[in-house]
C-alpha cells in the first residue's frame, strides 16, 4: 500500500507548523534510504506549491488544479484514497479512512477568541471530524492531553519537534549592524506576536527595568488570515525593537548573539524557539507553563508569565550572573541534543503503523 504525504504546506509561508512538516519529511526520506525501505512514499501537492524539497526515496508530484482546503478535501482525497495519508499541518481530507493527522495544539479550542471567525469555523470543525476519522498525532504530551479533552482524540501519538536544522543555516551577522545591536546586550523574542505569546507583559517587564534594561528584539509578524485582528503591538518602551519577518540566516545570527531568549508565552503546544535557542548557545528565560517545562527541562530559567516583575527579575538575574549564564548555555546544548528529526521520523513511521 502506498503512503502519501499531504504537501499543501509547500504552498504556505514557513512558520513553526510548516517547519515541522518540511524537516520531518526530509528526515523521513533519509530514514527510508538508510533502512533500504521498499515501501512507496509519494508527496502530493497543489499546483501552487513549489516542490523544493531535495528528496530521493520519496516521490513528489503536483495533483489537480485547486488549492487550499478545497484541494485537500477533493483532489488530495481522490489521489490518495487507495493508500495511507499523512497530514502534517492540522488539516486533511475528512473522508479519508486511512490517515494520520498531526494537530499541533488545542489553541483554537482553548482560546477561540484569538482567531478569525472563518479560521475558527473551518479548523474547529475539521478537528472534531478528524478526531473521529483519522489517527491523531501531536507534538507533546501536554497537547496530547489537551486534544483528548477538547476534541475527544483517543490513542494520540506524540511526534516531537526538533531543532538541528539550525546547524545548516549560516548566520547573517549584518542584521546586528542594521538593527544597531551589540552582542550579548539584547534579549530576543522569536515568533508571531499573537495574544498567547504575551508580548505586552514582556514589554512591561522591560519597561520596569528602566535604564538597566537591555534592548528587547521582537522578531515575527502575525498571520492576518489566521488571527482575528492585527496583533503587531506598538512599542511601550524605547528599548523595544520590532523587526517584522526576517530570514532564517538573520534569525540564526540574532540567536547566536543574544544575551538570552525571552519566551513569555501563556499557551503553546510545544514551543520551538527555546529549543532553537538552546541549540545555538542562547540561554532561555521561559514562562513556567507546562509545555515549556516539558521541552526545556532544567535548561531554562522560569518565571510567572502573568507577573511583569517576575519576568524583569529573571532578565536581571541572568544578565548579572555570567556563571549562571554559562551553566544555562551548557544545559541548553545537552537538552537540545535530546531531540532530533530522525527520532521524530521514526515516531512518524510508528504512528503510521497504527493507521
């Protein structure tokens, strides 16, 4: 039986979900080669997708002339219905009876007010239907419990994110000069500045530090098609720098030169930026939410994300203690090494055996 991969993610901008899909497909391809697998794997993509993944064992092809959800529910379903199908980015054809669908978090069900009405209606409905028609996987034990509670997903598989793809990206240090930044003199945020990311509380914390505050560099832009309103927030401190979207090369340079990553989220399914930061030798200051603790273990300094004073204390503590910073960098490297896309690809194959 042929295994098909839903390649719609190749037609979308690369954020955390699409990064997961791209990296796990590449790792799966290497895994199939190393194991000498004779199974047939085919990635199917809509016509507006760029087939830019360098794959050997996995075939790639365009299917049909439609795009988006309509393509998934009709042309993807028709092309894949005689085999198994892997959906890596929260959605897939609900009529397919032999599919694995990765739903990355339960945010749309826990914080529906943060999403546009259309996105909420479509993905809310898809979530409930896929929980009954598809085998569900997710990226953390926390999200596994959340999906069980919100959409009744049963026997959920866990396929973690990873970060070692950062090693293949050469940092573009010119971004520091362009933003007028000095190495080790700023803290960094990477991600879409949406409500769950708690950016305003972090800015409040930086403001409380007054002249002692480092610069706070906020990288990312909210996806207007997903979220209800534009959530790019206005600076409340002259120490805050909003960069908008940057290239991967610029983000790697900012990680590598930051005094710390500040991760103030109120809700996450996993939390990729802390893992990326640890891999690149950037110590992590994180909110004490459960998924962050699951990912970071003892390799982060935690704070109460609802308390700006506690956030400020964490920043001050790390910046004032070089020995502590060195310890957190060492722990971060060790923690990041516990994750790999190859292990995630193995977990994907294991999950597919349950379909």
